[in-house]
């Protein structure tokens, strides 16, 4: 099988596996909608209590849309890489994977891609539609959507690399939950997924903007919502540029670190 | 020789023995212990930072000011500790059920739910407890709630019964694995909902207030019990009833869990 | 025998039992016309099929156990055989009270296992193959102590049991080891010891020697035989290993496709197929030609002569048919019928 055929086959297998989850997909969607309600009520109360309609450049609608879509992106990006990997190591399965001709990193990325495709269509799109309906079309539809998808794909790559950088640490220290939760809290907080970066105190925000995390949530969302000057090409390109830089940097770093780590893991014998 | 029936005291003594042995052996996993505790601290810290950022921009929510919100926050952290510490094995349920390993819990003459749940005690939850207790006491002091035998007893009672609600939610979420494949997502969603337990349920209206009070009762994890202390002059009926409702929810979730065990085909192997 | 009193408890039977009562008292497991059906989703192929499955309600019924009746008497060691998927584990699960039969009756020690799971569990021990039932992180002795408390074993009985163990196997090296540090053989040994600890009337062993080396297998078989002799424990042994069967079982029950196809002594098995021989001939290229011959129907010499017409024979072995071969013949026979 040629390389492309192999990748397509993997994606296809991933799609089929995702479809097997009968009620599961419906559950995730339902859960998103409930979470949407929670976020809505909370921020409505917050904005009502403070009396102003705009805080730090974000209106109520802005904040709400931002956070809901952030959750949708979170579901889309979700990879149980670390958990699956640690299980594969414990059962010894990992040896089989590391012996496969295709490199394990690539294999991992593409075998999760199937579930990402499904996740995008079955959870992200419906969530998007619901938000549009509830807010009466507050999300601009146009070229920004195309750029958004591009941005999202890059966000996926960056997230994947972060996962693959953290995974070997987990396996080396044999502490999956602890490291994973630290990673998750840091990523979610500093990427603007928990609270939009716009609300961060000025000095704190400036520091955070130098980290790769904002490229996972903040930038794609800004592009979609046409915030912060991304409605013009001059504003847009630097954002995509930042993402691209992080993509490259993290992929290289990830590759190096991974190769080094694989040696360590196989030495330990699993 | 008639065998004594296995009563409440029996289960308590067995649990104590399992716990002591488990803790002894956990101490040998030092790296994991330290990292997990650190992870727990990070989660709590992140929650704190989020809280601070929020209050940096918005001084009050629905009439709840900084110290009252802090009280709610601390209360919820304490109430969320028992489910974290004692019922952590629920997260493993779906894997054991899928591989068929779960069957081993059904061969002994003790309650299957107890046997399963007693296997794991999560020590890092104690970090959350410390955080919560500190915040709780700090806020208690700043609000000026009197410290009497009555208020202390009330605190213990309401904290304990508030914890039953999250336990019930996670029991039910975990038990869905007997019927659906993607129960992991259900558990993750429910677990994320707990983050909203630290906000006053007064932000909800109508249908949603009903949902988060009686269906996925996160409002009872901190909000309703806290009212007993925060607004002692006008405590709604639901607050006083919360201990009984908590026991009921726990019982229902337990029955649901056991129903799954009975209906399960055990064809994992 | 409707009440669940311990068989053999002193003073539980006031008058001398009749012959029928005596044999009934000896029957520890009784299965009458037991069947078990499962509903399985009809899965379809391909991408489109997966989509259909999301919304389909198309189930088919699978009969895992089909009208099986059997009786087991106290103290027997029964070999419970059958190909994978034949319904063995399903029947065991019904006997241990984990599954409810779709039709038919089961009585174990006078109780209906599914209805009285807790009481039934007090008097059985189970080892389910690869999965250890002990606490992973605890030293073996601590697991024993916990089991002693869970089964409410009197201290004296517990100590006596440990003494018995010490006389049968060398348990000192593993007594203070946590299960997770044990080798497979040690783990299996521990699980079996744990299963017998509370002196149950019946012990179910599911593939206990799988994956073990020859010497460990011998040790395990010795242990099981020893415990069965001293404590009169009934043992239901599910296995694919004929060595287990030859060493331990006097009686074999064979299940295939949910039906019981053989239920008799192991000696009967041999006479059943006593005329069968395995003929092995070494050909000129070094390979061995193996044939099973029914001497009642075919003449061995004739086969050898026919083969000599085509090949040079370098060596001949003529053996009694192995238990394994016999069982395979029974499987084939049941498929043909």
C-alpha cells in the first residue's frame, strides 16, 4: 500500500470505529448543549450583575460564543493519546506498534484523525449551528470560516505535539494522571479556553501571549469571530503566521524529544 | 454453626483493613504520589486563578460578593472530596466491564458495589480537601458566621450530605457503561459540571434550575447547603431538606449501579 | 435439602437418611435442562453498514447453552472440556450465580445460585484463569487475612488451612510478596490457595495451568489433588490441557456448541475409542506422516503397505490414541451428527 492509501485506510478505520459508538456520540453532543446552557447562565448573571454591556472589549455574546466554541474545539481536539499509550505499554502492546514500518508518531496522528473527522461533523458543527440559532447569527460567515478551518488544523497539530511531548514524561515517571492534569490545566487556562484572554490582567496577558497555548484556542477563535483585527488580511496573516511557527517548532521539538524518549522507554522494557 | 449476617460494622471493619493495607503499599509508589498531589494542587490553583481573574473584572455575581463566593467555593471543594477519595474506582468501571475482569467482584459473599469501590482510595484528593478547608475557614471568618456547637454540627452535617450528591452523579454516570460504549464521555461531562457547583444556582431560571437541582443536582453540592450559613435568616426549604434528598439520590444511584450489574451479560471474555 | 445449611455440619440431619436422600445429599450441583440465550446485535459491514448500526434494532438470539443437564457429586474432580465458545464459561457463570439461566433449573449446594448469590458465594471458590482475584498491591498473607475476614472463617480453621498449605507446597517464598511482583506460576498458586482458603464445598478452576511451565503444572496438579483428598472439595476444572485431565479427572463432561456431548468416566473414554491407534511413519524426506486408524475398520499393515508403494518408510511409531485425539474425535462426531 502506498503511503497515502495507508493513511486513508487508517482514517477510514478510525471513522468506522467512531461510528460504532451508538449512544456515545449523541451523549457527547447532548453534554455540549447542557454545558452551553451552564456557560450561558453564568455569564448572563455575571454581565447583569456588573451593569456594563462590554468589559475589556467583550460583550456578553462575545464571551459566550467564545467559551462555547472553545469547548467544542476541546472536544474536537481531545486525544486520549497518553492514556491509550500508557495502557499499550502496560500490556506490552507497544512493542508491536514500535516494530511497525510506519513510524509510531505518524501512526498515532492518523489513527486519531478518523475520530477527529467524525467529531468535527457530529459535535462541532451541530454546536456551531445551535450557537448561531441561539445568538441569532452572531458568528460572521464568510472567508473567515475557511481561515478558521486552516487555523483549526494547525491547532490540531500543535495540540498533538504538546500531547506527544508530555506523553513520554508520563510514561517515564509512571504517573499518567498527574502529569496529564497539569498539562490540561495549564493548556486550558493559558490558551483562553477557561476564561478568554481578554479578561486577563494586562501584564499577565502579555506574558501568556508568548506561549504556544494561545495558538490552540485563542487564535482560531479570534479568526472565526473576526476579533482583534483579524477581519483584515494584515491582522489575519500574523496570527496564522504565529500558529505556523509554533507548528514547525513543536513538530521538530516533538520529533527530537520522541526519538530520545523511545530509546529510554524500550531500554526500560515496559 | 450459624454465620452472623454481614452488617454495617462488618463492612466498616473490612474497609478499614483494606484501606490501611492500600495506603501502606501506595507509599511505595513515591514518584506517582508526589506528582499526583502536585497535579491536584495545580488544578486547584488554576481554579483559584480563574476565580481571581473573574473577580478582577466583575465584583459580584447575583448579589454574591467576593467573600460569599469564596465561601461557596471552599464549601464545594470540601463537598467534592469524598467522591474524589472514596469513589475513584468508578473511573475504572468501564474498562473492567469491557474486558470482563469485572466478574471477579461477583464471586465473593460481599456486596459487589462495596467490593468494587473499596479497592481504590485516592490520596491526592486530600490536597483538594486542604485547599477547600482553608478557603472555607477563611471565608467563614470574613463573613462573620458565629462559631458555636450548632453551627459546627450544621457544617459537618451539610458538608457530608452535600458530598452525597456528586457521589450519586458519578455512580450513575459510571453505571451507564453497562449499557453504552462511550460512558467515558458521560463521566467526563458530569465531572466537568462539578466546576459549576461553586456558583450560586440563582443564576439559573426555570427549566435549567430544575435540571441542575433535581436531575444533575450540582446546585445541592454547595449552593443550597451554603445558604444555611450565608443567609441564615431566609433559608429556603430545599436547603433544610438537602440531607434527605442527598441520601435519596445516593440510594437511587446505588440501585441503578446494581441494576447494571444484574443486567450485564458478562460476555467480556 | 432446601435450606442452605452446610453439608456435613454436625447435627443437621436428625434421622438416618434414606438411600435417595443419601444420594441427593451427595449431589452438590444439579442442572436440569438449562439453556441460556443472548441477544447480539447484527453488525453490518462497511462504512454504510456502520451508519445503519447506529440506528438499527436488528438483534439475533444466540443460544450459548442449549438444554444441558448434569449432576455432580461431592468430592468429584470433573474435567469440563469443550472448544472455545462452546458454552463452558457460560455454564460456570450460571453455577456461580453470576448469570441467570433463560430456562431450566440449577441447584448448587441446595441453593439457587442466581437467587442466593451471597450465600452461594460463601461455599464456593473460584479461579478465573488469567485474572487474579487477589489484591494486587498486598502481600499474599494480607490477602489471606482479608479473605479470612470476608468469609468469616474461624481463626482455628484459618490456621489449620495454612498448616495444610505448608504441608503441600512451599508457601514461605510467596507469603510476603505482593501479587504484582509474582511470576505467573506464583500468582496461579496464590489464586488457587485463596480459592480453597475458606474451605468451600466446590471450587471452580478455569484454565489454571495455562501458560505455566511443566514443573509448575505438576506442582499445581499435586496441590489440587492433595486439597481434594484432604478436604473432599468438589472441583470443576475447565481446561484445554490434557495433562490436567489425565492427572486429575476421573470424570469428563464435554460441551460443544452449547450442548453436552459427553458425560462419563475417563476410562470409559479410552474404551470408547480403545481400538483407535495413532500411526506415525517417517518418510524419506524426514517428515512424519500421522494418521489415526480405527483398527476395527482398517488394518494397520494395509496402511503401511499402501504408503510404502509411494514412499520409503524410515521409521514407524504405533501409539495408543491420546486423550486429546479422543476428544477431537468426539467434537468431530458431534459436528457430523
